[in-house]
C-alpha cells in the first residue's frame, strides 16, 4: 500500500497539469506588485485608500481591515464601492475588485496617522496570497483641502492620472503654464528670439507665428519622447546629458550661433552639403519650419533638464502602469502649456521688430548676447561646487540608509543631490542657507545621496523611492517611516520650504 501511494505521488508530480501549475506559480507577481497600495488624505476629513490591481488578479471586498495606530486620529466606517460578483470555489459567492479600488475611510481628529491596511487577493491562475499588510503615515488636518500645484508631491500628481483623460490633460496644460515662468523655461526665450530675429526683413507676423508654433511643437515632442524613454529605462536621463563633454559641446553650439548674430560670419555648411539640404528643404513643405522644430526639440532636452513634480509624476505613472499613450500625451500637453508664453513672445517680436535699417542689426546683436548667456548657463554646473555648510550625512547604498533609518529617534530628511543639478545647488545656496531653515533643520537627522556618478547603488536608491532624478527630498518620522505626501520635488525657496517643514513638525 505504501509503495502504491509513493508511485501515485510520483505520477502526480510528473503530470503536465502539475508542471503547468508550478509554472504559473513561478510566474506570479509579488503581492506588492500585484496589488499596488497608496493612501492619501482628502478634502472632507477622510482617508482614501487606493489599490492598483494588475491584470489577472483580484482583491476580496470582505477581507479589508483598517487600523489607526498611535496619534489622536480615529477611523470611521469604511465606504466600499460596489464590487464584482465572483463565485469562489472555497468561499462561495464573493464580491471582488479588479483593475483598481478606492475606499473612503472617514477620519476624526487631526495630526499624524499611522494607517495599517490588511487586504487579501488571488490570481486567476488559482493561487491566493496570504493577507497583506500595507502601511502609510499620513497627516490629517481638519478642514484642509489639498490642491494640486507644481509644488505637489510627485505621488499625488501620479494619482491624478486615475481621473478622466480630459481632466488629466487639462491639468497638465495648467502645470505647463505655471512651469513656463520657472528657470526651466526662461533660457528658451533668447533661443526663440534669436530665431525670430534671424529672419530679418522678410519676417511677417504670420511667419513669426509659424516659427514659434514649430519651435514649441518640437519642444513638446521631445518632452514626450524623452520622458517616456526615461521612465522605461529607469535611469537618469539628465545625468547622461549633463556631463562636462556634452555640456561643453552644446554650449559651443550656442556660442557659434551668437557669433553669427554679431555678424562675424555667416554660419553655413560646406557648399555641397548646403546645396543638398537646401534641395531637401525646398521639396519638404515648410523646410525651414522643420529645422526650427528640431531646434525646439534640441532646446527642450539640453537647456531644460529640470525634474519638477508634474514631470516626475507623469514619469512615475508611465513606469508603474506602462500606459505610454496617456503618459506621453500628458507630457506633450504640459510642454504645450510651457510653450504658450514663448508663442506670445515670438508673435510680439515678429510684430515689433524693425523690417530694415540699422536697428535690425542692433536687435540681432542683443539676441546674440542672450545666446551667450544661455551658453554660460549651460556650463554653469561645471563651475559651481554646490557643497554648502549644511551638515549632511552621506549615504551611498540601501543598506547604509536602512541602518540610519533604524529608529533614528528624530525626524529625518533625505536629500537626493548631483553635481550637475542646478536646482540642487540653488537649494543649497538659497534655501538651506536661510537662517530660519537652518533652525528648523537643527533638530533633524540630515541624510544625502549624491547620485552624480549614477552608480548601480544610486539607481537602486532612486528606484526605491520612485524618483527619476534630483532634486528630491523625502521625509521620515522619528521611527524611520516615510511621511507620505510630504515630498519636495524640484526647487523650493526658503518660504515655501519652511511651510513644508511646518507640516512635518505639526503634532
């Protein structure tokens, strides 16, 4: 009898059905990837718990449990959305969620909230996971209504993609308009102005509009393409573009353009190449327009390597969901918003520039000076140290960071920095050096990751916190847990940064 049972067991293990089951089990996603958890506070004193559920997986409606740990915030009865009917082999009729689920949990009181969410899900392959515990540290402020802005957390902006497509695109158009008045876009003004001025007496208002539109469209296409590439590669695209040789080469291009504006020479290709390109441009509708669009794309990638919250949020969404269409469209729309002021400037200069006479040469010389300023701005990171007096403790790996975050006993600020990051150096020079900021930082453990070298350890640290490059600041409480929704992405002046620190210090 014993031999018979052993033989039966071996036959079962060798069967194709068992092999297929083993294969399916081996290919299952980790629970944190199959069920992506996030939580945030919403306007009407409540918590919104969100799970993004991978294809082929589902969560049970009746397996959710919510618990407030510590602090003076209590939780009310969760409000579940309708689920899908599902006949379970073991549990009978059940309600389940696929794709995603949002659960509203009322909150009473104000202050820090350590939220623990217990959930359980299964895969269609026939395998169920053990109950999963997800945690988040949130801040509940009675009557506080969060508003999306260019200062919002990248995680908050990534959540905007879960709304309707028109709302997402409209929101990113507004983000772009706001970003148009930041240092990321200002260097593009003299470039476009130089193109407009270079047209000389032949320029009309309609021609200025066409050139401006083509420049902005080229910029928008570059933002969409570069953003998607950065999200898929998971590497620092800006780092590849910000080394000394690349910066010096592109700065030289702008110097040569400026010298041509001064009339020192006519910037032309060799005769045989010029003739061939001229023939191509004549056959290509809007040949000059195409070259200006190329300059717009060139300017977007090289002159504007900023990682602001809207851009980081869009990249985070693409990386998590692979929704290239919506993510790319959002980046394209954001760049169009950034380009609106450029179009206005291009049209106005087209209307105001003199059509002939010595004034035209003086205008071209003025824009030549501006192009030299752009060249100087490009190579500026090579000459600024950026190392200030802020007493950062340097960490270079996840192991070092985890060691520092093991019960630090006080709040922690983790700063991601790079030598080629202009905004990082601005934070050091203008924000961290402020006396009021210094006082607030005095009671914190200050950690810094220098990702200049873009090593494997640096990439792992960035990936851990879903960052695509510096500047980025993450805050942790005295127990070493990240304070969700309180990230700083991009440059913040001292006044704005103080408000962020005030939220961290609130009871």
